[in-house]
C-alpha cells in the first residue's frame, strides 16, 4: 500500500491499533480508553454478582446462581489453600482481582476492528479495548496490591517487627545492609513482576490478533487461512487469558499471606 495515495500501510494499521486515546501530556497523560473499559468491565462484574446475590435462593439454584457459587467456591478454596492468616478481606479481594483481570483479558477476543470502527463513527479515532495491554493499568493494579502488602506488613508485624524482618533476614543482624538491600529488591520486584507478566502476555496476544487481521487484506490465498488462524488462536488464547487472571490472583494471595506472617 502507498501512503502517498492515502492508503493505509500495514505499519500504519498496527500503530493505529496500538495507540491509546489519551488526554494530557507527560506524567499527566491519561489513557481514556483504558479507564473507560476498566470501569465498564468493573461495572459488569458488580452487576452480574449483585444480580446473582439478589436472586439467590435456598431452593433449586438457577444457572447464574450456580455459576456464581462455583466461582466463589473456587476462589475461596484458593484462599484457604494459600493464605495462612485470618483476614476477611482476602477472599473478596481475590474474587475481585480474578474476575476483573479476566474481563480485562476477555476483551482481547473481541475482533480487533469491531469497536475501533464503531468508535470512528462517533468521532473517536483511537481506541484500545483491552485494559491489560496498557502497562499503566497493570501497574496500577499491581501497585494497589503492593500498598496492601506494606499496609498489612505494618499492621500484623508492627513497625518494629517489620523493620527487624527487613534488617535481620536472611543473614542475621550483623549483615543488615545486605539484608535490607535483598528485602527491598524482593519487595519492589513483586508489583513489577505482577504488572509485566500480565501486560506482556496480553500485549503479545493482541499483536498476534492484529497480524492475523492484516492477512484478511492480503489476497484470496491468505484470507481464508487467516480465518482458521484466528479461530485457533482465539481458542488457545482463551486458556491464556484465564491462566493470567488466575496467576495474578494466586500471587496476590501469596504475597498478602507473606505479609501476615509473624516475624520470628
């Protein structure tokens, strides 16, 4: 394709689909599409679970109640197996994290041109619909987990106990500089690994869907093949998006369990 004739090249197509709708500049820049879809998907989660709770009965459960109960029992089992403290907040937090991240990831199965083309009709020329392909979103969620780790570490162990843990483990009090360095690195690595793992896997998945979409315009030979590839990748990617939501939830539970462990 030739840009001089006004046609869109493959590079232009990819860049367009990887560009967020933004407002502001520099550190004040806000990715409006990420916030919009995150809030919408959060609302969908609250609406579904709220409706299931409102319709719950002690009799024969309906399909939605069955689904909600299975989901709650699944998350509750992960918390019981992984979390060794006592905190009523952990199970609801784990359920929220799992469902919200899963819904973020699920947007990757929406055809890449569907919502952006609809947005163009409304005058919105840039739109990324998968919040977990935005590093700002994944870091925002992981930093929330990080703040909870710090909060519960201070609450359970106390300032003195937590400071003692940072300064005396694992090498003893005489090597406190090395202890502090290792513990700080380990602490900072937790939100970074959470954010980058989720972002990297979903960004790669989004890129593959975009490349497959390009094949539809590559002629009669590659067009049908693109359909087969898209179906196959979508089926495989359904496992990926579920697994990534599960990993984020389990690591959140593990990190908070470590924060609740008493110092010795």
